[in-house]
C-alpha cells in the first residue's frame, strides 16, 4: 500500500452504497475526469446529457428508480461513420452494451432513456399521477430499435474507482488495482480485453434486424466457445472515497463456475471497499471464480431484479 493514504478502517462497510436501478457506464477512453464529470468539455458530454434527464429536477427524475451515471476508462466502439463522434455505454445490471450514441443530436440520448433506462412499471407511490404523466415516465420498447448494435454483455466487468480528479485516494489506488486485477484474472484463464468492443457495420446490424435475429443475441465479447473474457476499467466517483480502493464486480447472466455450474452471483454486481493489491487474488478466486462474497470488504450489491443486496 502507498504511504500516507488516509483510509477509514473502522466504520462498517456493509450497506454503504446508494440504491440504484441502473448504472450507465460511459466509455470515455480516459483514466480521469474533472471532479464533476458533467463539467468535462464545457458540459458537452454524455454524462451531462443523462444527468440533465435523470438528475435532480430532470424530466425523468424518479426517487424510486435512480439512474446512476458514471464515466469509465473503457474505450468506445468505433462509430460506423468516422466523421460522426459517438459514445458507447454499458447498462448494468441489465448487462447491455450500447455501442453507438452519436453526439450530433439529443435524439439518441432520448432513445436510450425511453428505450432502456425508464422503468417498465412505476412504483406504487406514483399511483396518483395522471395517465399522461405515468406514460411519460415508463419505458417504450419501440425506442430500442432506434439504437443499432445493442447486445448482451457476457464479459465479467471489474470497475475500480480511480477518480483522482475527485479524491487522491482513489486516484492512487485505482491504477494499481487495475493492474493487479488484470494480472490475477489472466492467471485464472481469463482473456483480459483492453480494446473496444468490435461491432459490425450498420448494414450488417440492419440485416440481422430484418431477418429477425436480434443483435442482442450476440455477446459484447465473450465467445460461444466457452472463452472467459474480463474487462477491468477505472470509473468515476461512486461514493465512499474514504474506503478506497472501491471495486464493483459485475458477473454476467449465464456465467458459470470452474465446474460448469451456474455461478451463484450471475447477474449481480458486488461492491467492495478497502481493497488492497494483496486482496485481489483472493477476490478473484472467491467472488469471480466461486461466487462467494468476501464479507469483511462487502459494501453491498445489486441483483438482476435490481434488489439491493445486504449481508
């Protein structure tokens, strides 16, 4: 451990996460960002667009369906038209990858919000809203077809807070833990992918749609041959810098253990705090490979039904 980092080692970790319905993980290709990620590039960025819709006072703000927007170091997929700037996102725990969100207009952001991020059903507390208001706040599957190339995620995703622009503790710990996770996952037989997700041309995606073969049937990276792929990325602020290193491990649905059995944590996101490099090998073995939670570092989690997990 680097010297001089003031890490809280006394207060309990269990339950120290904010509830959320979806993590929108924006692929920026950068390792660090301003303290408020929406301020980057004078506010011209996807995180700012999404916070405008789902943040405090936003059009789709719903206290019972919180959308958490974070930046990541994962690179975006190459856009089909090089002249058009585009951003990719992961949606978790939906385990969806949206490769192309063009920056030329707000239409794709609205399609993402209406097709993937709004709730399918409103909380009972919204029963008093007018039918028109309730309709505006619920998901519409038709908007999903406006975003080409969307696919299921079959890779293990390890997200590590490395937001040095917000707090030096995560800025120091993040890159160290990323290297350690990549090494230990590789030793366990994972292919550690660092390149952007490769997506076919728009013509190929349209052909799949016309033929009735949804692009979501193909994984973001892992092959059907049984190859296990992991991606390890730095992310922006998720709360609890005093508990650095902070790590979230998302295990995709359908993932299996070394013995070929369904992984006990498949479809879940597991949050850990106070993670040091010396802990990484054990976390990979226990959580990623065997599906067991390491209790003394467990902050909480989320399951495939968006229920917040506690011990």
